[in-house]
């Protein structure tokens, strides 16, 4: 029996995942050894690694030694053992045999044959490369099959899309044919004739054969001949029956087409035949014809009057052409129902949006109503919104103030985003309602709150700048003129809601209005004076006059202010609320004389007698510029060359103000658009003082802190003065240096305002200005403000040259003995100057590094 030698299995190579796992386990083992004790963790880990390495080397070094086999003499081996194969092979030599194992077995007798068996569990190995090649072919076939399926699907989808496109084109062609009054069932020659008449016959040259082209060319020549003959007849004044001419002169194809047209029954052909019959009946008798404008002309070409038009003019009515009469008759039948449907749908949409209106979704609702304005007519939208606002806000009970504010913000948004005519329409509507209620005060009960709601609407329309203050003052005057319990209630509502805003916007107008109301109250009957509402209104009016907000119950201006900010954020594309400067008289007479405030609107009025706000505004400005100030101030302003009204008003306010806060508020009330005028006048006044006055610096700082636009205006004005420093005197230079020093230390302006000074070419007065301002800065009492002023420019990397110039000026010009002697400083001040120069030089140098 043959002995089967078992081969040792080969060690399988570790995968990357197993290698990573082995490394992680090794790290965990090292970490556990390292933290096993408090000390010598590294030594324990090194000892463990050394032991593992030694174990691995000893294991690999143990190699099995081959035992030396005893040499066997082949002659001593029995024959049976040799034939059975039980003899070990010789490693040193291999003896080649002349017979294979099969031949030897065949020669042996059956009794000496040895049966051998294949080991169980082993299958014949197949070639790995062939299997891999077969798998690749299957994958390739599968990919090709999928690609063919995708191509088939895309082809089907493309065919489907082309069919849909063809159907859409057929529908479009059918629509155009219907508009052009073409019928497919008719003879195609009619279309060809129309193309010839329109001058489009050259298009057929690209799609017709030679025979067809020849035939069409002959037909074209025949038509030209017919048209020429007809024109000659017209010039000669000979009119004949057109039907007979066509029957006699037209070719056979055309006559056949006309017969088919007669049997088609189309309305256009019937109308054309009826018109021809009418012309055939009238023209032989009168010899009239119509020109291209539809006017009747005789044989000489003179225009004849239409009898219908003559009858209409005789009866004093406007003549309406026949085609317009037909359109009007057709439209009047279905226009009412269609318009009613449109208005009902629009009312439903607007009502749904207004019902959801709140501060949170204000922008979304406003955008929705704006979209409706873009899709529908403005007249329908204005009427619909007017109806909804009257239902929601102008009831007989008091409307919530928050609800009124939200709806008025919406109106202000539409007024700014769509057009000023939107706000003007609602303003006119509410003012007319106000006038009607004031006229009917005697017939309305005091419990009816409609007038209160209208007044509240008008107040918040003013808050959101839809109209000017002058109109509101006229409304207050109208209520004061009709003083009663109801008007007192309305005046109290105005003072409670927007009284402080009126006082802030125009103190002079508020004072005049208050005096007028007090005079009306003094002239009121005794019964009204004893009314508790009137006394409470007087208390509220005095509280507003004295700026005492604590006496007003439930006064909260934060909501209105937040809505104003939200409105400003909602407006886009540089839109803003255009304030309407309209008077009460203009609004009440708008139906008679027109609306001059709407662009393109008709207006019929006398310019000399027109009660517009423009003339009143001009007179108010003149009265404020002259009567509001003393003659001495106006004369002083003239000497100081305040040659414009804005500069003159600013100058008089600065000179007559109680303090810088009073001057700041009064200048803001002027509502100036040019901030440079404010900066120019303040710096001019500061330079022309005998000594430096901190009043102007405090006022300028107030403006710089109020708005960055004023800060830029003061910076530009200071640059103008520095560039023109040679034209100033030394006292003016000292005042300018003191003015800028206070603004720089107070963070109103930055030290970089001095960067326009040319340090390379310092003139005498420029050097004097720099020395004055730097000494005042370095010797200031507050060291923290000085440090912050220099830190602001030290952090700016764009001012490297300016910082180097400042360091050079402080080190080499301020600290010279000659300059120190000119400054006449005490020893303590000199030491302080030296100390601060060193500190600031280190600060600038450190930041440069």
C-alpha cells in the first residue's frame, strides 16, 4: 500500500484589517502594562517588547534537523517490496525506469497487484484563470444588455416626447388657422392665392417642382394682368359688377375654389358676399367708394359725411362707430357676470390675507397683497381693500390699537412699494369719512366709536409717514373748532397715542396747536368745562407739553417704533415711503378740481387760488427763517456769510440755544438732508471764537454719535480746513486744534483725520497746527482716552506711513530743546510729555512688528 505524505499547510498571510486589529491589541497591552504601576511604566513596556522578540526568535530558530537515513543496498531488498513501492526514495540520486507504473502493474500477476485509493475529500482543481475570464464575460454581457435596455427606453421616451411636441404644434397651428380664418376642408389653392397676394409667393420656389413652379408663375402673371385691368377701370371711373368680372376672368381652379367656398357655409364668406351685394347695389347709383380709413368718397375723391354721424351730432350725442357699437353690445351682456366673479374671488383672497395679518407674518402678507396688485387692476384692489378695512377697523366699537398699527404698516408698505397713489386713495377715503362724521356730530350718539377709529387710523398713518404734519394739525384744528364731548374724546385719543411724537417732530407747531386748543376750551360753555373728560384731556395735554410720560396711562411707543423698523427692513430696491404734502382743502375738493398729487391725473383749478401745501410750506419756511429769530442774530448770520436758508437757520439755532442738547434737538427738527451744512457751520463758529469753546466740540460729538453720516461730514469739513491751513490765523489754528483734540479723545473722530497733513513738507502754520494738537493730546488729563485713541490707529495696517510720520514727529520735533523752550512747559509737564511719547512710540512700534 502506498504511503501518502501529508504536506504541512502554508501559513496564511494576514489581511490589513487583521493587522490593524493586531496593532490595536498590542497598543492596549502596552497601555495596560504602562499603567500597571505608578512608576517605571516605560521600562515595563520595553521589557515586554524584548521578551516577545526573544520568544519569536527562539521559535523561528528551532529548525527540524533531518535524520540521516541508513544506506540500503538495493540488492538486499526483496522483489515484492520493490514492486509494492514501500521502499523510500533516494534523495541523492534518481533512477530512471524504462517502464511506467501502469505497465509494471499490467505485467504483474493479480495476486501481487496492490490496490491504491485516492484520498477522500479532494476535488480536481480547475484553472482559476479560466473561471475569472468566464466571470468577466458574463459581467460584460450583462452591461451590454443593460445598455441596450436603456437605449431602448430613451428611444421610446424621445419618440413619445416628439409625438407630444407634434400635438402641441398641431394645436398651435389650429389656433393660428382659426385666427387667420383658414379652413383645411377648403381648397388649398385659396391659401396659395392668398400667399401670392401677400407677396409670399417666393417661398414656394423652395418646395415646388419645376412643373408646379411654371404653373404658379403663369397664374401669377394672369393675376397681375387682372389687377392692372381693374386698376385702369377704377381710374377711368368705370364700376362694374365684381362677381361677373371674377367669373369671366378667373381661371378654372379659382372658380372651383369659390364654389367650394360657397358650399362651406363659413360666416366670413357669407359676410363678404353680403358686403359685395350691398356695394353692387349702391355703387352704380351713387358712384361712391370707401378709402382705407372707412370714409365714403365720391368719384372726385371728396370725403362725404356719414348720415349716422350727422344725426348723432344734431341730437347732441357723441358718435360711436358701428364696430364699437357691436363690441359694446356684446360686452355689456357678459361683462357684469364676469366682473362680479372677479370681484368676489378678489374679495375672498384679500380677506383671507388680512385675517391672518400679524406682526410675525407681516412681510409675507404684504408680499401676497403686492402680488394681487400686480395681477389685478388697481381700482379693483383699492375698492376691495377699502371695503375690508372699513369692515375690520371702522366699527361702532373701539378697535384695538395694535390691530390698527399692523394694518397701517401694511398700507405704508403698499404706499412705498407699489406707488404713492395707494396711500393717497386711502388717505382721501378716511379724510372724507372724517369730514362726514364731523358734520353729523349732532345726530350721532356719543357711544358710537366710528369717529374715534377714523382718528386713530389717521394718527398712525402719520406715524408711518404717509402724510405730513400740517394735515394732522388741520384735522386737530377742525376738531377744536367743533368742541363737544365727542371731539374732546377724539382730541384726548390723539394726545394719548401720538402726542409726544408731535412734540418731537415740530415743537413750534405743537405749541401753536396747544395754544389754539386752550383758547377754544376757554371759550367753551360752562357745562362742557365741567366735563371730566375735558379736564382729563387738559391734564394729558400739559403732561405732553412738559414731556412727562409717566402721567399717560398705558403709553407704550415701543410697538410703533418696532413696526417702523420692520417696515424699513421690508422695503427693497431702494424704495421708501413718499410723504404726501396735501392739505385738507385739497382732499375735500378732489372730486371737483382733481387730484394734483397723482401723476397723470386731471386737475382743473386756479394756480393763484390753489390751497396746496407747497405755498403754505414756503410761507412757513420764510416765517421760521425770519420771525423765529432776533434781528441781531440774523444780522450776525449775514456778517458771517451764512448765505443760504439752511446755514442761516443752523447758525441762529446754535447761537440762541440754551445748551448743546437744545441746539442738537432743534437742528434735527429742521429735517435737513445735507449734513455737510451742519458740520460747516459748527466748525466755522468754533474757529471764529476768541478762545477755544468746548460747546462746539460737545455739539459736534453729539451729532457724530447720532449718525455716522454726520461723522463723515465732520471729517470732510476738518480735511477742508487742514488743507487750507495757510489761510487761517494762529488763534483760529489753536481753536481748530482744540476742537479736533476733544473729538479725537471722545472717539467722535479718529486720529487718522490728520493723515492729510503732508509731513514731508511741513510749512510754518502746518507745523504750528501739528505741534498744538499733539501737545494738547499728549498732555490730556485722561490717559486712558489717549491710549485708546492711539490704539485705534495702531491696529490699522493701512496706516503704516502715517504711524511712522507720527512717531518721527513726536521723537524729533516735540522733544527738541528748542521746541520745549517755545512751549514754555513746566518741568513736570516736560517729564510727562517725555514719558507719554515713549509709551506711544513703543505702542506703535510693537504693533508694526
